[in-house]
C-alpha cells in the first residue's frame, strides 16, 4: 500500500514546523514581558500552524488514490 502525499512539500512542512516552534516559544516570552494580551496572537498563530501540520499529516497517512471525503 502506497502512502498518499500531503498538500505541503517537504520544505513547506519544515518551515511550518519552524514557524510553529517560534510562535509557541514567543507566546510565553511575550506574556512575561508585556502587560497587554498581545501574546494571545502568537498563541493563535501557533495553533493555526499546528492545525495545518496535522491536516497535512492526515493527508500523508491516507493511502494513495483515496478521496478526502468521509
């Protein structure tokens, strides 16, 4: 059984992981040093990037040739 390919290339997937890690690390640092709630933006961005990575991982694990409908 052949694995399907995701919608992200390997390079895009690496950059998505880098972006996720940077945003996830930046959020608590910003929360510590700022008095407002602007650190929540970094948290939301990290969650959005994580959602894209999880969706791409699901597409990669799906056998090749199967549709995306349930």
